C-alpha cells in the first residue's frame, strides 16, 4: 500500500487542465486511489474526479495537487491550513515560483510520493483580524490606499508598543513565503521560507523611515490606521477582504506550519528564486 490513497485536485480558474487531470486520474486508477475535485471545478472541465466541497477535500485527501500558477498554489495551501495534506505544485503555463514540478514530470513525481521518496517543507501563514473579520493568507496581508483617498498612514505597534509609522501607498505584512512577491517588488529583502517571522514593508513610502522591518513570529504585531490616513483596502493573498478607516486597528499574527508543501529535491529555494526573479550577481565574471 502506497502513501497516496486519495488525491485532491485544485485547478487554475481559467487555463485548461484537462490533459493533466487525465494523467492524475489514469495514475490513480492504476493504484486504486480516489481522485477528488472541488465541485465547481469538476463541473467546469467535466472530469471523472469525485465532486466534493472544500471541507471534505481538506479532511479526506492524502495529497493535494495544485494545477496552475502561484495563485492556484496559494489557494490550495489555504485549503490545508491547520494540518491537512501536503500540497504538490504542478506548473501549468508560465514558471510558477511555488511549483515543484512541470507537467511532463507529474507521473514520475506521483510515483516518488507514493513510495514516500519526498520531503515536506512547512510554510508559515499570517492571520489578520479587524472588526469582526478574520482572514488567513500564505503570502501577505496588505493595507492599500483606496482610490481617491489620501495615502496610507499606518503606525506599526510591536508588543503593544509603537515602533515606527509609515506614510505610503501601501503597507505589506508578508510571510517568508511572500517575501518574494509584493514585498520584494516594493524593495523588501528575500527571506528563506524556513524562517519564522513577519516582514513589514512600505510601498512607495513618503515617510523619512522607508525600510522593511522583520519581526519574530512570537512578537505581537498591530497596524493602526492613523487619523490623517485615507480609507484603506485590506487584501489577503491578493483577495479583497475588507476596508479599514482612521482609528481602526488590524491585529496580525503569524501561523507557524500553516501549510506543508512537497519537495522532491529537484531544485532549492534559491535556484527557484534565481530563475523566477532573474537574479544575477554583481560580481559575476565573463
């Protein structure tokens, strides 16, 4: 009996994944494994996966396969927050930073996982609480200036004490996983995904202090919207999840081991970062 008894599929919302899904179904049938798919996605592509809801998917799958890009991978990881199955990222289309394999490598990857020839990499998450809203993200939570409003003026409080204030277009609170996303585009550092902590980065800052701050995962973080701020939009992994106004406070908590991803040892984090971000060293020689 192999490791995989039930496979769960999470599909890119627009790209055609039919042939790749067929690969998973053929592989699973040959090993008497069950394939589950989210109801709306199974209906969209008309595949033979068993249609289930997100809760049943999270409770039943031994392995979750993300077929898409980084957005699909983040959605799959959010399904498994709190101790669910590990997630295998399969890149469909452009290079996915979080993906582990490309489509031609999928069957071989499933063989390796079924034989337990893989490792699991824990990824931390971030939870934002404001008013009656609580949202979880794997990449980042962002407070963004609303169109037509003044800049985001946000005070960063650590351990209940004021530390620094930013006036900027946005303030990003990123996990180490999210350090190579919006935070990186705003000038933040690359952080190893095995690190535990939260990275706070201003976007297009107008304040004197314009640097990122990296906090330990155990430190309490709160973002206070200051009186001279405009109204702000709150996003979690790029999803609009709410709005805050001057006087509101967003409490931010790190979630250790929020999700787990499959690693087969083909590439390291730094190799993927080099490829995705097109990095080259200033000291290179011809």
